[in-house]
C-alpha cells in the first residue's frame, strides 16, 4: 500500500511540474513549430551514438548514424512486447477485457513499475496502458507471460518476430528491456519493429496519452515520452533508459500525411535523446514531402491485338502509393508512358503491356506497370465461326 501511495504522489508532482514545458535542468523546453528547419549538418551533429530517420510508409531511410551498431535497447524493447500483444489480439487470443494475473516473476521486476502484487489481477487493457504510457516493467512482464505462457516462451516469440522482420542485429533476452547479457538491438532494427507496431492503429490510443491513471485513479501514469505533449504530430512511441543503454527513444510523428520514425540510442541524458529525435523529425518534415504519381485517361490508348477475338484491349493500372521526394520538387518530376503498339493473342487479364515511369533529375523514382484490363483469346476456327454465326443472327 505504501508503494502505491508513493507512486500516486510522484504522478501528482509530475503533473504540477509539467504545467510549463521545461528541460530537466529547469530551462524552458523548446516547443517546435513548422518554422524550425534543421540542416543536414544539424542532423549529423545530433548527440546520439546511433540513430536513424525512416519514412514509415515506404521504409526509406532518410538519415542514419551508425544504424547497425548493436547496443542495449533498454525499454524500447517493449515495442516488440506490445507488437506481439497486439498480434495476439488480432488473432483472437487476447482481448482488452481479459484479466491477467501477476506472477511472482512479474512482481519481482525492478525499475519503473505500477507495483503489481502477486496474484493481483488487472485487465489486459490497463496493462497495455501501463506498459505504453508509463513503461512499467511489471505490467510488460505480466502481459508477456500471459501471451506466451512463460517469459522464456515469449522471448522466443520476440526473437522469431525479429527474424521475420529482418532485424538482423537484434537478440532479446527479456520482454522489459532491463539490462542483460546479450540483450541488444540497433537503431535500424528498432525502426523496423516500430514501423510494424504503428500499423496497429490502436497503439496510438495509448502511446499518445500524456497522463492517465489505474486502480480508479489511485495509481497515476505519466508518459515517459515528452514529445507526446510538446511536439506537433507526435504519435508515440517508446523511451528507454538504463545504465547500460543510456537514454534511448523511438519517436513517431505524422504531419500532412507524412509518417516518420526517428530512433536515437546511447545519448548521455534524457534531454539529448529528445533533442536528437526532434532534430531528425524536423529535418524530415522540412526536407521531404509525398508525391502521388498520376496517370491520366488520355495517357492510355487501347492496345491493338493481333490474331485475337477482339481487335484491341483497354488498359488498366493499380493506383500508385505516394512516394517520398525532396520538398518542392514535385513540378520537376518527368512522366514517361511506354506502351507496346500491339500484342499477339492470347492476352491474359493483368498482363503487362507497358509502363509509366516517373523520374527526378534523370533518376527513376517510380515505375507503374500498365496491364490489359481483360483477357483476349486467340482467334481459332471455332471461335471465328461462332463470331460469324452471331453476326448473321444479328441480322
């Protein structure tokens, strides 16, 4: 009970402390706006040992600094824990309302926690809230044991998922991120799992919350990610701090349809990790924008079919996804349509008969296949006779 009272008092004091944005040293915290435009040199000089900036939509890397150096990831580990929890819900193996029982192992976690008692039950939703907002180690462990059956079984799931995502330099030892031998990841790998987690739209119901509570208001929660409150468009995602890892952050933000992931690892202070990710995000939003390739009806003329039951076939294409380009360069993109003048039957529906290319400064940035809209059979004696007979009956 004493621990719960202390936890509540700490949350209340944080609430009072954050009535005005400040850094840890007491100086005002800069609330960034669209007017802040970092240069490439500013990004290269961020105070992080390892970092990466990625476009969440395409996975394109916009900036990197030692992105593949294995380092302790601290509580950024919980991104993978939460990813597996949300996948369990997608598969119908877990529901928000399911009650999860705290084990002795979950109760024994150090670091940040919500002071779960052995045998205490809490809903999966509240445990997700505690994990995503407050980075509670006991909550993360309770979820992991419930989903995996045991901590070790869940860790095996984590490592298998990392392999599936192409996280080549990651190895998990626990679901919390507490320092342990062999528990490492990289900025690139963290960006990959962050990209996968934010595909689950429900995560933002938790990762964007600044303050909340559990146990009917008795246990306060304050988001460890300051950017949630002070950075325009921030959608999450997870902080991490241990002696071995230093200060780490995976920050996600969205503006004007552009969704970015910034990962900073190994900063000396908490302020440095926020500064690093703010600089990367501002650079991304100021330097890049989305461009949607457009193919107009007049760009496409039916293709002549040789030896087919039809003389020509209409064309189609899949609606292209927006692509990332340097901001303000949309007018410089050149479009080239190349379509075969004729195609010999048979022609399959969806068969490629051409291509639309979009280039910037002579380099192709997008290629869109142009295909046959329907099947066209080869003309044979049988179907030629059938066509002739139908024409005669039409008279």
